[in-house]
């Protein structure tokens, strides 16, 4: 009986100790979590803005350049005949070029609950300012006509240089990341908006007329060189990966790599010419063509960002 009473007296004490121990463990764990967060420079959420500088590499996309010439051949104002010359598009490779690019960014991130995983969104603007170029672009052509003794002929157009330019570029990147004691890594993808331009500089159309024609041999049909420049804002896709390092809870460095692929519409060209180099024989007509102006951009940027 005494033993039973003793056990009944001890049982509440054991239960009280267990509850006390559990409470102490919980307080200790909360204290430890709180302490860890205090030691971390990565805030749970933050709006931020930053400025940076980096290296931008523009690479030639799949180019296509097409030229066609329509001409009327006159002698002292009298039409002798007409002609047409064109050829399949050519696909020049403009290579790559690297430039120093400035950038600004604005964004926000927030952790998922109490975890180290986070989500965010970042908008960036960069001035790429890069020009890819190919000199002496030659497009073979063949033609037919109604001019006496010239039922058909061979020819070509020559462009002194063909340029593709990307200057202003905006990228909007939703991202996911994982934070550590003083940093987080992230990756994301989203849309881009780039201003893309292309130029044909000093284009001239030539033809080789047969013996027996009024102008046998190599003839400059279009006359003085003509140039054309077009630009447009083109939407595209972009991807970004990066790593941050927090100097303080409200100031961090951001090192990122971004890739952007714009989708510009094809540029169409139409210009008229009057060539009196062989007066009184005169060529009049129209130069028609199109070109794509495609280019991809790669950039590695180091920014300093401040939270607010």
C-alpha cells in the first residue's frame, strides 16, 4: 500500500518534469532560431535598387539579306525596255563582339515562411550599345529583261557594310532562390524588350550585259550608292542566374549572368534610283529587299544594391 502511494506521488512529479523539459527545449530551439536569424545578414524580405557595370557580348543570330532590282532602260527619254534581277537570300555570319555595359536594377524578394527558400522579381535596364558588322556584302543575282539583245543577264549587288545594333535592353526576371548566412543564389526567366537596328551602307546593283548590247560588260545599274537604316523595339525571352553577398542587411553585391534573345520582325527596304552615269542612256527603277537584324546578348554584371 505504501509502495502504491509512493508511485502515485512520483507520477505527477515525473509528468511535471517532462512538461518543463519540453518547454525548455522549445524555448531553447526558438532562441537558437532567433539567434541564427540575428547572425544572418539576409533579411526575410526586401525591396532593393542597384547600379552596376559588366561585360556584354553580342553574338550574331541567323541573318538573312535579300535584294531585288527593278529597272527601266531609257535612251533620251524613250523607254527601250525593262529588267528584273534578284537572287536567293544570303545568310551572313557577323561573329561576336564584347563591350562594357552599364546597368540599373530594381527588385524585391521574400522568403517562403520560415524556410531558406525565397522568391522574387527583378527588373533591369542595360545599355548594350554594340554593333556587329560585315564588310563587302555581295549578293549574286540573275536577271531577265525586254531590252533588245539582253534577254537575260547575270549580276550582283554589293553593300559596303551590313550592321546589326542592339542598344537599349530591358529584362524582367521572376526568380527562385535559396539563402545562406550572408548570401543567396537565384535563377529565373522572363521577357525582354530590346531596341534592335540594322543598316545597309552604300548598296550598288551591278549587271553584266552581253556583247552586242548598248552597254556591254560590267555596268553599274543603280548608280550612286544607297543606304538604309531601320530600327524597332523587339520582345524576346531572357534567363538570369546570380549570386548575392550581403555586406549589411540592407546592402549587398549582386553578380549575375543574363542571356537575351530578341525576336525582331523582318525589315523591309524599298528605294528608288535614277542613274544618268551613261547619259543619254539612263536607268530608273526601284531597289527592293529585306534583312532580319537578329542578335543575341550575353552579359555578366556586378551590381551594388541597397534595400529600402
